[in-house]
C-alpha cells in the first residue's frame, strides 16, 4: 500500500541536521551563540552557501531563525534545500530505528520520494 506524506519541518535533531549538512557539502553545524542582524540567538548554527548570516536552529522548539534580508543576504532556495535534506535524513533515521529499509528517488520537479519498506534491511 502506498501513502503520500507532506512534512512541515521543525529542526529538532542535531544528528539529522549534521547528516543534512554532509549531504549538501556544508560545514558541520556548531552549537552556540550567533549574531544575526536582529541580535544574538542561541542554537545550532548552520552556514548555508552564499549566506551572510548563519541559520540558527533552536532544537528545543524546532524553530529556525535566520535573516536573509528578503534574499539579499542569502538565497531562500539554499534554506529550502537544507530543510528538504533534513526532512529526508530525519525520516530515514526514524524508519531505520524501527528496522525498516529506505530508498529515495529524486523526482523531475526536485521533490524526493522516500519509500519505506517495513522490516527490510537497508
């Protein structure tokens, strides 16, 4: 049986965030305090390609804080790519914890189709 799932992403898992950064060839995230244009924020800092300020993830709340000045300080598609990679990594981690296998397929429109097979090894 097949199911279509849409995921609204909250970033709460440091392991999945690190895996997403590796997937995208980004520097390893760093936990700490970061200066955004609007002030100091705490969390897991992720430096996206071409962004002036890091994206900062509050793992407790799932909130992602950033300032890209409407695209002038960073291309929104870079953040979208990170959130997509994070969702893929998190879903894969959770499925494998339960003993399921996961395969992925990139679709023509850029979406990623994950197939989870119950009880299979990957």
